[in-house]
């Protein structure tokens, strides 16, 4: 049984449990977060640049910071948050059972997944990448015939990328499965496999932050999917869905209007009517979401806009130096754009 089939089976089994949770309980998640005093976020088990605890246990990375924006919006404090490390097979059941409130962990939006949980927004467009050693002189997927590949099992779409590569190039790779991406990564760097497949951004992070000498490795693109990674919540929770959607929207809107953590106070005073409204000068602006009127101001003040979060974790201010590409705003040739605030 493939990892995807295993996930679908587990998802079907969990659907009855999710339905049994009841509409009333699902609708009160934002209130539960407020009463509890922290937001629970599903995280990876350690992907540099995306979601990884540092030596003090403080989660750092793009996905981790995106989740902090929701804590800032709901609770007014980005650090009123707790991360739950999850592997690929655990992440969606954790949402369904209420173990976590939000999932922000390199999860590609697919038909089978979105009919079990509810994806809110594409926050990261990615591709699949295969890490190989330069010493092996592997520059073309056809050279992977008979080679071993380390990968995470349990529902990861990277397995599909390998299958596509095998079919297209008429080759067969020997797959070595692990319960987590950390185990697969360590096995590759330890010499157990000839290659290691993961999301392209994650591959760049592993090479930059984990490899003893990053220059010893190359990344080969595999598969044909431009994977839309998204943030997800449990189905049936309209309020939390709205909070997550419009918080991410606020990050992109702020970037579009040049509003940063450093100048948001000035923009609040001197911006145009829309800027002043969204940043909290219109009474009742936050009421439809059950938030205070200055929730967008709080998010940007504490976390910055989308570009700042990207640059600090994946881009120019990080070891990874990943180009925005598809993740740029539409005006800059990317796929991201904010919805209107009308």
C-alpha cells in the first residue's frame, strides 16, 4: 500500500470521529484558544527554514512564523503558542481530533486531503527536490536507475514524485522508507542512501543547515507538480477558517502596500483611508472575526509582512537564500495576491 493510499484509509477512518465532534464544539475553537491562553499549532519534526526548534526549544522557520501570526491576531501575542511536532501520517488526524488548532507544516493541498480537513490558503508554492552527492556525478534522473532513495512514508507526496521520475525515465529506484523526514535525512547524510527526496524548499534547508559541507551536494528537481502547500484547520469551523484566511491576507496586503514591522506606526497615522481602516482606526473592523479592531496592526507590528517572514526564514536574511519565484506577489511575477478588504 502506498503512502497516499494509507493516508486515505486513515482519513476515512477518522471522518466518522470528526463528524462526531459536533458543529457546536467546532464553532468554538477561537473561544477555546482565548480561554486556554495559547494557540496549538502542528509543526514538522525539524525542517530548517520551515519549522525547527533551536537549541532553546524555540521554533523557527517560515511555517512556524506563519502560525505565530494567528496567535498575534487572536491573543495579541505571537508567542502565546505551543507547537506539536508531527510526522506526515500524524498531521491530519491531529487536526480532526482537536490535538492541534491549526496545521502549518509543509502540507500539499490535494482532493483527498481537503475533503477531510479544510485548507485555508496556499502559503507556499514548492516543487520536489532530490538531494544527491556531487561526488556521485548524478546530474540527470536517468542516472538514478538502481540507486537508493531515502524518503518519508505515511502520506507524503514526494513518493509520487519519485514514481513519476521512474515512469518517465524508465528506471527503478530502491525506496527506503522512514517514519519522519529527520530519519530519512539523517540516513542520507549518513551514507545509507544514494539520494534523499523532499520538498524543494526543505531540500535547500537541509543542504544549507544540516550538511557539514553544503557544497558537497546538488539538488535535482523531480516530478512535475508545483506543489501548493497550505495552512489547514478542522472542517466545520468557520470562525477559525476566517481568522486564518484574513490573517494571511493581511501579510500579503501589507507587503503590497509597503507596510512593515518598522513603519506600521507611521502608516497607521499617515496612510490612506484603507490603510487606516485595516490597521484598526475603524470601530468594529475586527467584529466579524471576533477579534479586536487593531488585530492586523498587531500582526504586522509583531511579525512583519509576508516578505519579511520569507526573507528572515528562507530568503536573503537566512542561510538558504531561496528566491521568491512563484511565491512573489503577482506584480513581481509570482502567484500571490491579497483579496480586497471591501
